[in-house]
C-alpha cells in the first residue's frame, strides 16, 4: 500500500531560512556527526536508488554527506513534503544535487528544540526527473 505524500512548494524565504538553520547547525563548533546527524540507510526494492547503493557508488561516508549538505543552495531546492511518520516538525525539505554527473535526491529535516540535529532520510540517486522552482 502506498501512503499519500502531500507535496508543497515552500516560498524562497522559507527555504532560505531552512538553509540558514541547516548551516548554523552544521558549522557550529560543537557539531558532532555522531550526535547531531542521523542518516537513514534503508534498502529499497530498486537498489540503485537506495542510500546504501549511492554511498558505495560515490565512495562516500557520513562526512562527505555533511559536506554536500553545507553546499546546498536555494537553486537546488525541489519541494517540501509533509512527514507522515513524524509531525514534530512535519516538514521535510527535498533538494537535488549534481554529483559526478548524476542527480542525487536529498530529503532532510531539522529536529530538536534545544539540541538540534539533522535527520537525513534520503541521499540517493534520483529515480525521477526533479524540478527546481528557484533555479
């Protein structure tokens, strides 16, 4: 059974604010990949579009992912999704980044109030053509 995903387009100001918050966390002197960054490495039916496959193919580790997240721009923003599994906060931001001539689908959110951390739900080759409203 496929769950319904609600897609919205956040305005430029909201995306810029998200990227600012993301970079504040990632560039904080107390940022720790082990404590402030979680990546979900779920296997998929179509393995070539899974995070584990993409990381192995790119020869990436968590440090490489964090570096790519630091580079994200508003031009790479694709869409915003409502997280059906976690409503605190409910929004997931989706970006597409060209890495080694392949488009990588990145889905992330910022969690926590006091001790904020980054939750990366997807970092894999894009399965479908992505659109970029602010490119």
